[in-house]
């Protein structure tokens, strides 16, 4: 008789299958992509009206304003796009099929992979929009990219497990941001600070502490999610 | 797992009770079933036939009592048994945006099976869906959806087959298909059918009537 | 037994309240508002304790599945919310009087705001779920997810942001206070956070030592301050406010003979140093801490008992 826990190659095969299925469905429905792209474009355009090249860029505080706006755009677009990963399985009543056929951990990892991919696209888009519309100059592109990657990892880790919790609750969409925001606040505060350093170009040494915290946050959220996901998924 | 090997697979349930809120569905259900046997669960609407199948598949937990699959010295909970369970149920839907083949490919990969496209197409043909494999499931009729559910439930050749309202959307040809599937499952493991249809009681070696006194 | 505990807790807190207003002297420099630390700090600490207790019992519930553990976690969260409101309101009053603003997004203010948001989210989540088992399980899962978030707030953010207004050395003049040591005829220039201090002169008037210190602000402006210290009482005499900032400069300690003295200077936030150095204040503070802790334990067991009883009644009915 096969043991309780599937071997790890099977786990990754299953996780990959979940990710591929979700990407396929996403490409056909474009639900998350549309929500995120529209939100990102709207925010960037709205902000650039007043704070565009002629407005904020001469201001000494421009860098911190831009860093905050960048993360506001990323955060709310992500809240719009990533909230439905698990709710959709409940609403289309495919959750029983998924629970029966897929190890819980594979479901989590598959969904995490998709969310990571979506966030990478979103962050690229938001950056391009800010550079194009607001005349943002990134003094340290390497540090900037690293900050967005590590911050994005933490964001994806936290939103994936919260989306799983919200899917089992009855309030759903309104709950998602309420539950996610307090958990993401430390991440956002630190990410904004390090982004500021990257935009202003004040050097790697200043950013190192913040980057470490971001990495630790992403790691802690992911480990906790791995431990708590099965309980969430099977409740 | 190969249940046709040495020890036969047995399903044993004892003192099983399920309560929703303060409304008890049933209490003190007990029984057992062995590889090669078929159990038919019958009872009026709302007597918890589907619930019982969900307990046997580990999708829900009983409020009290135990359910175990045993094979020789090993004893597994329904949840741990899932890799060996196939379920067909009205409330279990498929991915509408994907084609029948893509649904089947997903389930096979999620179960860690390496199946070629040809083998999967053959499986679809076996449930009467040849030529329709590349259509999105959203376009399927309810009868075709049910056929696809059989393909999904049987892709891993499960030792335990759970059928909830197995012919609810079927014509006579579909009924014959289910008949064939149950006959084949007798060779491979155990089968539990939940139904209200009097004709289907004949499939069972045993009939469990829920809603009255239990077994 | 329980009623005796209840009664003594009530009496104790009444005595603490009376002492806080009648027995504790007004703080030198801060005046009457200094008394607020006696309520503010214990309630602030208990907010964190409640959060910890809630997380522990949430983990126990997920492990053992016993309803009583969940009742304890829920009761602790409810108390945590009440105590966090108390701590925030008292803190805001203090901040308004001393620092001129109710709210400043100081790291510790941020942390308690996030705690309150977490509690609110926890209750929102629980109330949105009808099924009791699921309500408990998802509540516990969220409590644990929140719990691993909080260390990042409490321990990490104050370290990488340099703008805390909160005292780092309220109880004693420990070396952790932001400060430095300068000496007559020795090192006379030093840096404290963004300020550069230079010891210009030292004069002796009886037992009182008056120093002249030039402070260079981060924006490049200069100010000359004259903090002084009485070696007879061992206390600072003149505490000087740095212009256009929320910092003040004082002498914490003097050693050596006049002419070659070593001067330990503290450049701390207003209301920072020595908030609790006065002995009556310190005694009342610890009495208050004890009283509030007893109140917490009593209310917690009461509420958890009520929640469990409610559960049993429902099971019977």
C-alpha cells in the first residue's frame, strides 16, 4: 500500500500540473490579468496627471513619494488580481476534484508558482509605467530589481495562504484585503524604504539590512503557509 | 497498491454519526465491505446518501465514529486513501475552460501518473467521448459531463469506486456503460453506489437503507 | 477563592489609581502628564502578552482540537483589543502634550496599530463563518499567520528606522540611552545619531557644573546649549531643548575632579530619560503592572469560561 505522503518527485509533478492548469485557465479567462493590468494602468495614469515629469521630480521628497506610489499600485493591483485563486475553485465547484486528486501541498505550491508569475508580470508593468509616465530614474537598477523580487516573493507567499483562508469563509471578497493588509504592512514599510534607496542610489550597504528583513519575512510566511495550508484546505 | 494481491482490501466503518449544526443526519452507522463487493446505499432525498459517500472519500469528516480502509496489517483513513479512490458525484464539477482531454491530463498529472495522450484519448473513447476530446467542457451536455466524470474517476484505476447518482443524466446506453464499469470494478476493488433508482438496487451485493433504522 | 482574587484585584487597582494621582509626584519637566506612564506602559505590554497567549492557544487548538483552547485564544484576543485601545488612548494623550501630536507613525505606534488591525481582521473573519469548527480552525490559522508577522514589526522596524520618539531609557539611566562621553582635555567632539556635539567649556559654580556644548543639527544649523549638573544631589539641573527638534540635552553623569572631569551627555527625546527614576513613580508603576496583569488573568479566565459554557449549553440544547 502506498504511504500517506507521496514521494517528492510526484509532489512537484502535481504542483506543476496545478500551475499549468491555472495558467491555461487564466490565459482563457484573463480574469486576474485584466484586473491587475487595468488597476496598474489606472493608478499610474491618475498619479502622473499631477505628479508627472513636471511635477514631483523637482521635489527633494520625490523619491519617497514615488516609492510609496509604486508599492501602492503593486499592492492594490495584487489584491485585485490574486484574491480569486481559491475562491474560483469553490465557486465553480471544482474544489472536490482538486482535493481528491491532488496532494494539498502540491495545490499550495502550484498556486504559489502562478501567483509569483503574475506578480512578476505586474511589477514589470508597474515599473515600466512609472518610468514612462513619471520620468522615474532608477539609480540602482540591480538593487531595485532585487527589492521587487524579494518583496514580491513575500507578497505572493502571504496572499496565497490568505486567499485559501478567505475561500473557506463566507464573506469572501471584502475580507481579503482586511485580512491581508495587517500581515503585509511590515513588508510594505520595509519594501518602500529599500525601494527609496534604490531610486536615490544611496548604496547597497544602506539597503542590506532592509533586504535581509524582506527575505526573512518571505521565508517565514512561506514556511508558515506550508505548515498551515493543509489544515486550511481540508477544513 | 495492488489489492488483488495477498490481502483483500476492506472498508470498515463503526459508530459513524454526522451532524450539521444541531441537525443529526444519522447516528451509529456501522458496516463493512470487501474487495469485489458492491454496496448500494439508498434512501429518500435528504437522508445523507451523498454525505456518506463524502465521508468514505475523506472530503468530510464524521462527527463521531471511525472509517478505515484496511489491507493486511495496514489501516488508512479515507483521506490517506485518496490516491486509491475514484468518485463520481453531481456536485463535483470539472474545469469548464479546459477541454475534456486537458481535464483528464490535469487529473492524471496531479495524481503523479505518466500517461501518454494516446492512452488518455483511449480512456475518453472508453466512456463514449471519442471525437469530442478537444472541445471545451463548457460546451458539453449533461450526459457528456457525466461520461467525462467517469473517465476522471477511473484514470488511476482506483481500488475504491464511489458513485453518487451514477445514472442521473444517462440514457439507456449510459446505463449500460455504468453496468460495464461496475462489473470491471468487481475485479479491481470495492464499489459503493448511492442511488434512489429501484433498478439500480440490483447492482448491490448489499443494500444499505439510510434515513430509517440504519443497517 | 475566585471572589477573593476578584476583590483584591479591584482594591489593588483602586489603590494604584489613587497613588498615581496623590502619592506620585509630578514629573520634573513633564508635569502631571508624566503620571500616564503608570497606565500606558502596563496596558501596552499586556496587549503584546494577550497576543502571545492567543497565538499559543490557537496553536494548541490546531494540535488538540479542543474547544476550550479556542475559547481561551478568543478571550485573549478580545482582551488584547481592549488593552490596545487603552494603551493607544493614553499614549496619544501623552504624545499630544509632550511631543505636540496625537499620532506620529512612530515604530511603536505603527506596531500597536497593526495589532489592532489584526484583531479587527480576526474578529471579522470569525464572524463571517457560520460553521463553528471551521470558524475556530480558520481563526486559529489566521492568528498564527499574524503571530509570525508581528516580530517583524516589534523588533525589526524600530532598528532600521531612526525616528522613534519612544523612550529607550525610561526606567534607568542605562548606557543604552543615546549619548556619549566627553572629557575636559580629552575627546571634546562626538556624534550622537545625526547630531554632532562639541564641548566648548566647563565652569564650576559651587557643587554645580555648567557645561557649554555646541550642537550641530543634521540640517547644518548650530545651537549652543548649557546643560548643568549638581554633583551634590547627583542630578541634572538644567536640561536644554535642542531648537527645532524633539530632543533635549542633559548631563547624566560626572566623574573626576574639576578641571579633568569626564562628562556623560544624553541627547534623548523629550520625556525620554528618567521617566521612571523617581522612587514613588517606580513603585506605583510596578504595582500597576501587577494589578493590570491580575485583571488580565481574571477577565481572561472569566471570559474563556463563559465562552466554553455557551458552547456546552448549545450542545445540550
